[in-house]
C-alpha cells in the first residue's frame, strides 16, 4: 500500500477538511528546488515548502553541520545550562538583525515566537507597574495558531471558532499612500482610549493575507507613534526574514526598528523546527529584579536545541555568501521581467514583487479553499510545479538555488493558469 493510502488511516493534516479533501500526495525525496512523489513524478517547489528551505532541500552544507553536531551534543536543558551552538548563533544573529536587538529567546516555531513576543510586551509593562491589556495589530494579519498569536491575527477563516477567547486586540488597516492619515488617526484614538501594551505586525508584506504589500513610509509613521507612547513594537519576520524581501529582514527597509523580532521558518532552512524571539536591552532590563517572579517564566523543552542551532548557523553562513546574494538578485530580476510581461493581462487584477516574492491577484472572486482554488492547485501540480494559491492570489517564493529554467517553468504554469479564470 502506498504512502498516501496508509496516511489516511491515522493522520490528521493541517488546514484540511478531511470530509472533502483529496488524498495527500506522498513525497519521498527532495533536493535543491525539486520534490519527487512516490510515483516518480518531479515537482519544482515554488514556495520553498512554506518559505523554509530557502537554500534548497537537503543542502549539503547544512546536512554536514547538523550531522557533526549530532555526534557532539544532541540536547541539554537550557535552563541553567548553555552550549557553543546557541552562543555562536546569538553572535551571528546580532550581526544581521535590525539595530538595537540585543537578546535572543529560543522557542519551537513561528507561532510560539510570536506568543513569546506578546508575553514579553505584556510583562514588560506589568513589571514596571503599568498593567496594560490591549494589543494593536493590522487587519488581515496572520501570526500563528497559538492563542496569543491567533488573537493578533485577523483572518477569521483560521480563527473563527476561538475568537470569543482571545486577548483584547484593536486593529488598524495597513498603511498605504492613500490612507495614511486615516490610519494614524485611528491608531492615535486606540492608544488614547486603551492601555496599549504592544503592536504586532508583519513588516511590509502580509504573507497569509495573500502577500499583500504596504507602504514603508506609512509603517515608519505607525512605528514612531507607537514608540512615542511606549507601545512595544513586535515585528513578525517569520515569513519575511532571511533575505526574502531582498534585505536580510524587512525591518531593514525602515529607520524605526522594532523592540522585538520574531523569527522561524528559514531560520533553520527547513531542516528542523526552531524559532527565536529577539529583543532590545530595554525590554530585557524590565525583567531584571530581585523578585524572581519578574523573570520571564516561559520555556520550551527543546529551547536552543543544539541541532537546530547548528542548522541555523550554517544557514546564516549561506545567506551571507556571495553565491546566495547573487541568487537573490537573479530571482529579483527574473520576477521583475515576468511582472512586466503579465501585469496588464486582462485576467490579472494586481501583480507585485519585492525581493524573491512574486504575487498575482487574479481578476476573479474565489473562496480561499474553494473549488476554483483547488483547480488552480491541481493545474500547477500537473505542470510539475508546487504552488499553493491563497484564494485568488497566486504567489511564488522559491528557494534561492532555483535555476533559471525552473523559474521559467513556474512562470509558464502561472501564465497558463489564467485560462482557468
């Protein structure tokens, strides 16, 4: 019996309505930008497996680093102990993170990175004797599936059954050139009328919302207003981090830098689960006290897993290499050329690109997980390309090591998909 058949006996998949979903596709091998299924079919991974395997699947450099670490130290509790991979990773991150980041806290995944960031913001004020109970977030944001992260998220398709149990969150639209003053007016009203602890945001690109872009100058003014009112700014760079927008982090397009940064996905290049929540010295200092209870009593069993740290160190080395930086520039240029080709197509409502992210809104309405979206997904897979449309948004976010020929195959599949709408 094949993998797909056996899978259906016991496995509950994420983001899946099993009553109506097609059987999953069994994948048996991956290398660089390619996936192979159990029937021998080959697919180009056009989304780097949810933006993780940015240096390519089964990267030899990362495998070697992880393999060596496995033979030296697999795991040690991270309360009261430390180890070389964690310390080395902290040093490498400080060299590339947005300015003023000074401390890193280890978690398990993107959701828990945001969860820790929210708890840091709430306790930051609590420890100072200023109990604040309100978070600010963008409309249509997505920050993960744990309760604090869900509270900050604005996509009800994921969160509907749980909304009665959320933290208190007030939302603002993403700042665009046409609405900036309205956004700032609403933000000022929220701050004036509530005890606002933190602002959780995806800088410049809202991933799960459909790769929606917002204005850097507008975000700059939003952050400045938050800073003036001691609202802790929490940048969710889980999707945007590690080169995807063309800079190491999307926050580096701005002058006003976050107080807290959330990292995961490409952090370990898709090799193992791990995440990090970094913060400034100012945030960290609010937890220093003779009262033990003012410490950050939050922990994960696999915090600072040495194997994950080794993968992250190897990934950062690759990110900083001339080869990968040239690959990022090459993909940027290819996306821009394809954008010029299709942006005026009658089936394209909007098309945009930043870094290695390319997003195309099709000129049709469709459900996020409806029949037409499934037809598009099947079209891409039949074309040998793994893309997962977000409703009517088709997006490409490939591994940096993808070849020009593979990119062209993706573009051809996208262009022929216009015939379906």
